[in-house]
C-alpha cells in the first residue's frame, strides 16, 4: 500500500517529472540541431560549468523549502574564495585555507539564520543586507585586484580530473548531491525542513526547534556557497572580488525550474539538479547554435517563465 | 431556495435543502456544527455554486454565480470573523471596493457625509468615521459592518453567530437594531447556537441536520425540547458514549497562572479526568492553553506535574514534560497539509537513530495509529490535504498519541467534524482517559462539554468564574458563569 517514492499520487508525480521531461526534450533537440553537442567532451564541459551553480542551488533548495530565500550566496562565494586565496597567499597551507573558507561560509550563513530567526528580519531583506555588506568587504579585502593562487594541489580541487576524464568539480557536484539528498529525505533535519516551510506554526507546535532549524538551513547554504567559492577559485587559479555576481539568481532559477515551490514546503533536490542542468545545457546549446549572448538571456528568461507558468497550471 | 444540493468531492454537504425568507422576518437557521448551515449561506451569497436546486428572489429565479450577484440582489452577510480592515478608517471600510470617485480621484467629503448617514441608521451617529476601525469594540465593529451592508441596500441580512463575542449590553443594542430592521421590512437570517436568543428574537426557525432540511416552524408555540429534537434527531445519550472511569491522582496542578489575557487561573487535573473549559469567544480559553504549552510566556503563576514544578517556556519543553496540544485550527496550526499522513503523525518525534530516520519503525507506528483511530485513508503517503475534516482531526490526535502524552490539551476537538466523526473522537477521548491520560478539553459546544467532562472550568474575560461538577451542571449554570454571572 505504500509506494517507494513519496510522490503521493500520479498527478504529483507528473508534475515533478515535468522538469526531467523538459531536460530530456532539450537534450534530444540539441543533439539533433547541433552535431557538436552530443560528445563526451562537450557534455563533461557543460557539467563542469554547471557544478558551481548546482552546489549553491543545493543549499538554496534547503532554504527555499524551509520557506526562506538566500540572496547572499554569490557574495559569500566571492568573500570566502578571496579569504581562502588570501590565506594561501600569506604563506599558509592549503588545508588551513580551505578550513578557513568553509568555516567562514558556515558562520556567515548562521549569521543570516540569526537575523531571520531571532532578529525576525524578512529573509529577503536580511540576505540582501549581508550580500551588500559582503560585496563591500570583499572589495576592500582584495582592493579590487585578483588574488592569485600558486598552490598546485589546491588547483586539483577545481581543475583536476578523475581518470583523466571526469572533471573534479563534477565529482563534487554529484557527491554533494547524494549527501544533501540523504540529508533532506533520510534525516530528521530534512523532515523538519519540509515541516517548517509547509506550516511554520504547526511545526512549532509540534516541538520543531524553529530558530535552530533556520540557523541550520542558512548555515548549510553558506557552507555550500563557500565550497563553491573554493572550487571556483581553484579552477581559475585566482580569487576575483566580483566572482559570483548574479549567482544567487541562477541558483534560485535552478531550484524553481526543478519544481520546488518558492512558498516553501514542497519540492525535491533532484529537481534542483535537473534545473541546474537545464540552464547549463540551454546556455551551451545556444552557444553551439551561434545564438548571440544577448538573445541567450532572452531565451533563458522565457524558459524560466514558461516553466513556472506550466507548474502553476497544474 | 429550493432543493439545494452541494458536495465537495465525495462529501455531500447539502442534500436537497429548502429555505424561505419573508420580508420583515427574523428567521433562525439552526443545526449542529457540520449540519450544512454555513454552506447553505455560502450558496445563497454566491461563494459556492450549488450543484442542483434553484434560488428565487422576489419570485424570480436568479443565478448566484458570485458574491457580486448576491450583492446585486441585496443579499449581505455579516461573518463571525468581521471583514473589516483594522487600520483603515470607518469611512474607508464602508466604501471599500466601491469608493466614490471620478477617474480614480476620491470624493472624500461625500463619502464621509454618506458614512455618517449610514452610521446613523444603525444608531451609531456618535462615532467618528475618520478613526480606524481597530479603535472600536467588536460590538461596534459589527454595527459598522451592518451599516456597510445596509448602505449597499441589503434587503436580506445574514448574521452568523453575531453575539458570540458581544457583551450583554452590546447584545441588547444589536437586538434592538434587528427588531428595527425587521419593522422596516428587511429579512434577516439569524444563525446561532444560543437557544435563548432564538426564542427571544426570531419569528421562525428552520433546522438542518447532516445536510438535510428537517423543517420550518413558527417560533410561537414551539418548545426548546422540540427544537433540540429537530436538531439532534435522537436523544443526547446516543451522541456521547458513556465512560466508566474514576479519576485518579492529581497529575497537573496549575497555580495562579496568568499573563495579560489570562488572570490567576488555578485548577487541578487528575489522571483519567476530563476537565472541560467553557466560555464565550474571547474568554481566554485558548490563551490559557497557549500558556500551558509554552506558546505564550506566563508572567506569573506556576505549573506542577506530579507535584514538581515544570517549566514550559517553549513547546519543546512542554512536549518533553509530557504535554500535548491539539489546536483549535487544524489547518493553520495542527497539520502541514502538503506532508503525508505518515510525516504529519511522526512530526513531534520522528523515529530515528543519530538523526537518521528509521523508516520501518515510522511506518509501523503510523499504521498502528491509523488502525487504532480508524483513520480512513487508502495510503499513509497521501498528503493530509486530501482527507476529510474528521480524518484530518484524527491525524492531529494521532500525532500526539504517538508521543504517549500524560496531559493532553484539546482545543475544540470536534469543530468542523461531522456527527459520525465526533462520536469516534469521543470514543478516542474515553479510551485515553481509561489509560490514565489527563485531558483539558476546551469546547464551545455546551452539550459536548457537559457530556464529556468530569468537571467544567468556566472562563469569562480571562478569569475563571466557576468550577462546576459536570454531573450537576446544566447549560444554564455554565452560560451564567460564562457571561460573567449576572
């Protein structure tokens, strides 16, 4: 009497699979339209490009499912990337630098959580504030100059390959996806994320620690943004003050394209992965087809709008 | 209205209901909760569309497709929860959505002038139409709503439990106004549970039971017993299962508990006892429950469990201490509607080891509770949104039973549940009591409080005004204490 997937019923299943069907259609269309599309090299390149957005979007999924929003992810990525590079530039080892970056990301996320829980600031405003603040801090820390990284083992993080084929960022992306999917579906923390976003009052009355949960989801979002920042810094061999501009919107787009409700309480992590891939393959396909970058944005925006409209009609 | 039928999905709410209202008549519409009164009124005001049946106004068959249609035919409803916007002024509220204007520019002076006239019609000429409505008492706000309805030329006025939140003086004022409107030819549908009011005020009564039209009778010459007979259709004993339990030791002791809404409440609650909490809307009953459960912070007083003071400053602590709280509004506070039965039931304590959910135990536990409480569902993975009101209420109960609480607070446990579902919930309560659970049951339905409780705590404006033995208490003694005892 219970099915293995908690989809509830057929209609919900169809609704969830919408993004998957969309992705498959896109892949088929691009394979037909462009001879350069369907080969391992191109596909892996796209996956590597997608990985940074996906890492951020996984954290964003938790925040949105819990009924919040996090606009500071791109700024956290830039700041933690700069700090990580800075620590190494000042002569410290790679592990300390990575630890500092991740720890800082977690802390910044928790600060967002404190603002929205105990501070009772609306998530949009709280994270808009920290975003602006961190952008300023990053610029003053880097003085607007890139911080170069010359540590070779650090470079492997973002620029290395497994078996000379699969880019490391892609491995991180799938690894983090599996961990986060388990966190969301297999643990009490994940269950409480859904309850919090579905009905905060009912969750509170059921003894869910609302404030602690908010620290948790924003903390996770900060941590994953920092990880994305470290991977990006490694891949580019340098930290840029303006890195990650607009990434918060790409991450939100991936979450929403994946079928997660912006109102919270409904959604899934696999959808976010699919959403991130959709955006990535769309960009790649439009490039291969020689569409100008001006029109690429138009198409991307239209796809997001159509996807959300289709979602609403059901 | 003739032969009105309405179903929501598989649930038939109205099964061929007739209703007639004459000009200059105050017509009582009665029936138990869930009998279909509000649905019938929603059909009449165009909120719901009837599946079958027809509505005639002045002998003409009309279609009530929307609330605008109802307005056009002069039908207005005064809801129990008033539909005024607190921070807007009286004038702004009176003209909301139909502001006098030229190309979007407001005619403020004309509206204020007309607002004064409308207010004068309901005897409220003394109030300043420029003040925000939040500044007025509930009774006055109700008058403002009536003024608004009359200002829109309402000829049929539906009043849903209008006196629930009113003081005695405000009630008198309201009744005087209703009588005056009647003499001017307005037809009034009066929905209320208060028998005394019906007999004092109304000309005729129509009764619904389980979605069926039972009958219409003129009030003069009708006895209270006959009305109850029409409403219930059977004796009271059959509605409430009997319970043979003697309360045991004192489990919960509340001493001088209070905050700004609740004043110095003290009582004992024994294991295996149901303490009913009665009172009018706004008497502070839910506020008392919220204090006990740590949702609001008590400013004074203390709570003892097994003679030991407990600190329930948050729901987490209250649950840890052994308390459970079935809230009044299950959709807003009791359930996460998009989550499944299983996920809702296990929410207060998800079976887990080191934070990892033990899915097998969770399913077994859920299955056990579904069977124990006879929750009718084909799948525990269905979102609770898909369940009927009675089954949803059982899910809320199941959620707390899973924790095996020692003290269970029930706030309006059968609100919006049909008669059959109610009986099942009463049986669950009795079973809990038999197992030694102490129950604090807040209810606005007097027969329910009287039949299900061992003792009854009556509240009025935040104070406890009586602690009655349910065996000797009557509707009259409870109502007397609930209205302040004069």
